[in-house]
C-alpha cells in the first residue's frame, strides 16, 4: 500500500497570526486614529460653524460701528461751508487787515468752541492761513503756508477736501475737512476744520472692541490698539511713499506695514488674520487669530475693519472636538463590550446546543441500547423457555431412562434372582425333607438346627424379593433419604451372592459407617451396579480382588469401589456415562448401569466418577453428602 505523504507528514507549526491577535494589535491604534480623526473633523466643523456665526454677528457689529463712525464724520462736513455766510471772512479774504483778522479770529475761536472741533481756520487762495481759532496758542497756524496740504489743493479747486493727517505744526493727528469759499462763483479762499476722532478709539476700547479705520492710502488712522496705528494694511509702493512724504500727511511717521503671521481669505470682505500676541497683555498665547471684516465707509474712501478674536471659538471647537473624540471612544468601548457580550452569549448558546446535541445523542443511544437489551432480554427469555422445555424433556427422558434402566436391571437380575431363589428353595426342600425325617427319627436337635437354617434361608429370600421391589420402584425428583453404607454393601453383596460364591473373590472392605444423605435402596442399587461391573471386568482375572473403601474427604463421604479387572480403554472412557454404552457381548449388558447410578448419585446431591489406577483395574468413586457434618472420621468394622 502506498503511503499518502500529506497524511503522515507532521503538521508544521502555524505561522499565521491568529485573528484575535490581529484584533488586539490593531484595534487600539485604530480606535485612537478614529478618535483623533473624528475629533479633528468635529473641531473643523465647529470652527467653521463658529466662524459663520461670528461673521454674521460681526456683520451687524460692523454695520453699527460704521454708521456711528459715518455720523461722527458727517457731523462736521457742513461746518466749513458755514463760513461762506460770514461777511467778515469774505472781507478778510478780499482785504486782510489786522482788524478784520482779529475779528475773524474771535469768530472762529467761538465757533470752534461751540462745535467742539480741534481747530477752524481760513486760508487764502495761496494756502496761507489768514485767521484761525487757535490764534492765541503758541503753536497757532496763523501765517502758515499750508498750500502743500492735499485738502487745500482739493478745496481750492472746488472739490471737497477730506484728509486725515498729522499736523505739521502741532504734530497732532486729526481729520481735516476743507471747503472752497466762493463769492460770485469764484473761490476766494478755503475754510478748514480739524476734528479729532480719538474719542471713537476710546469708545471702542471701553467696549473691548477691536477695530481700525484705514484711509485711502491703506494707513490705519484710527485703531482700538495703539500699536497698530499709522501702519499700512497693504504694501506701499515707492511712489506713494514719496508722495506721502512730500505732502507730510503723516508727518515723518515711518508707516510700517502691519504684516499678519497668517492671512486666510474666508469670504468677500472677511478674512482670518493671525498676529503675534501682545505678550505684555496675553501671556498665554504667542499668536492671536482674528476674524477680520472690512467695510467701506460711505462718503469717504476709508475702510472700517472689525477684528473678532477667534480664541474663544477655537477653545469651544477644541472642547467639541474633545467631546466627539470621547464620545467616539465611548461608542467604541460600548461596541467592543457589546461584541464581547454577543460572543459570550453565542459561545454559551453553542455550548448549550452542543450539550443538547450530546444529550439527544445519549438519549438516542440509551433508547437504542434499551431496545437492544429488550430484544436480547426477549431472546434470553425465549432461550430460557426453550431451555426449560429442553430440561423438562431431558428430565422426562431421564426419568424414562431410569425407569428403563430399572426394568432392564430387573430383567438382567431376574436370572440371578431366580438362581438365588432356586438355590434356597432347593435347600429348603432338602432341609425340610431332612427335618421331617429327623423328627420322625427323634433327632430333634438336628431338626431344630435345620429349621433355623430354613428360617435363615426364608429371611434371605425375603430380603432378595424386598430388594427387587425397592429396586423396581420408580424414584422421582430429589433424594432426601438416608442410608448407611455398611447396610448397603451388605445388601448389594447379598444380591450378588450367587455370582460371588463361584468367583473366588478376595474382598477388601475399609469404610466408615456414617449416615449418608441418600435413599438406602438407591445406594444399594448403585453398589449392585458397580460391584456387578467389577465382577464382569474380573472374569478373566485368576486372582480377582475387590476393594470397598469409604472415608470423609472435604466434608463429604467418598466411597470407592476398585477392582483389578481388565480396566477401561481410552476410547471407552469418553462414553462411560452415556446411556446404552456397553462393551459387554449379547444380552449381558444394556449400557444403563453407570448412567443410572450417576443419575441417582446426582439426585442425592453427590457424584459418581471413574478413576484408572496406574497399577491396573478400575476405581469408581461415589461422593455423597453426610447427614450430619462430622469432623472426626469414624472407622467402621471391616467384614
Ligand atoms: P453394562 O454393564 O450393561 O455394560 P454399564 O453402564 O454398567 O452397562 O457399564 C458400561 C460399560 O462400562 C461396560 O460395558 C464396561 O465396558 C464398562 N465398565 C463398567 N464397569 C467396569 C469395570 N469395573 N471395569 C471395566 N469396565 C467397566
């Protein structure tokens, strides 16, 4: 037979990583990754939504503050044109006498006080200051040439002069509004009002509002944060820088650019700006991000920019991101727990099903086995019934056999009995005739001796007939009788006396005479058979010898009938106790003697067996129970 290699090859150690291990290795980093991703996504969404909400709110704020700013600026726009109505001003412009100058100075001083502006002054068409509200001050503009100022240049051409700048005399920043004073359609001079808008800045600071206003040049002219003031929100070209330097609009201010660290356009007019933090104020952060919303102010080229800090928003978005990450971790944990529980439940279920299946299998096997047992029980019952029937049949056959054996024995013995009885009868006839003659002769002693002999002979004949009757009686069932071995031997020898007389037998008797648990007649019957067989076997023996020995062995009585006859050959030994087995010629043997004897012994609870002594001959051993258990053997008298 060919060997199948895969079947007999040792299984190599598995190199595959088990799924459970993979799960344990990859699940925690995966969950962590998911937490971070979801947390970050939540952060971004929250930030975007927050910015949206902030920008909506910012729009409203921007609108509000722009309106405020516009109204603040517009408040003064009409004021320079008012001077057209004042005759002293036009007279001064036409004829600048010291009296008129004084008069106009006073007028302007009063007007300035009432309007709460910074200064009001009048210039001639060459740009020289003819009268001013601050004529009393040391840094009065009086007599100054301000023709280089853009507001003058615009106003003298009939355009509205709007200008934020730093005063060249005072170095003070302010908003200048100029108006060309006309007479008969001709500009004869320019009226200028300077206002300060710093009050707005203070208002913003009080309201904690971060905002700035950038002018047409992109220079921050108003700012809630002083650090940002006079910085440009966009890069200045060299030409612009030169022009500004020439006009001294911002005096000699360096006009550095306000450069954010980061700039991100969000929508039209809205962007995200990140500035370095003002470390003296904010020690926690190194950079601050703002939502910057810009709107142009009406009637001016200025822009108002509102800065809304995004730190709170960031913090809130961060919290929301963290919240989502924690929620994700919680959900993952719950899912894992649920999965583990599901697995435990399914394992339990599988175990229960396996148990149920095993139980069903067991019950099925039990049912099968029970059916088998029931069938074999039925079979056994059938066999028992058959056995009983067979036993009954056998018993009946055995009984028949016993009866047949008895009849055969009677038949067989009838000759010898007849011979037995003929002899005493002949003797009786002779003795009785002699006795009559002895009485007639008067020899009474001899006659009485003869009569005693006759009496003995009659007794013997009675015994013979009694034996015959007992022998022929059918013995049924168990034998609970009682017998004495001495009496039985005597009876058996009596029955066989006819044969023994002519035999020249040497008889050896050595046995204990104890009560045995067997019917007396049956014991005699057995002994007649055994002794008769022994005599048959010793026919050719010149010196026949017979041993009758009885003793207690192992609590039972062992009676041995041994002869020195021709013995039994090996083949015959196998069939000795079989019915109708005989080696005797003609009608001499029926083959029932040993069978019957063994049966009688068995019925008494004993046994019969044959032994074959090495010295020759045959020994039949009859074992019988004792009536009473006797420890010490008693030796009987040999006869
Ligand atoms: P039967 O005497 O009618 O033959 P038995 O049953 O008594 O029937 O004996 C069966 C046979 O056993 C005898 O034919 C004989 O061959 C043998 N046998 C019995 N007793 C002896 C003996 N003592 N010695 C030798 N042979 C014996």
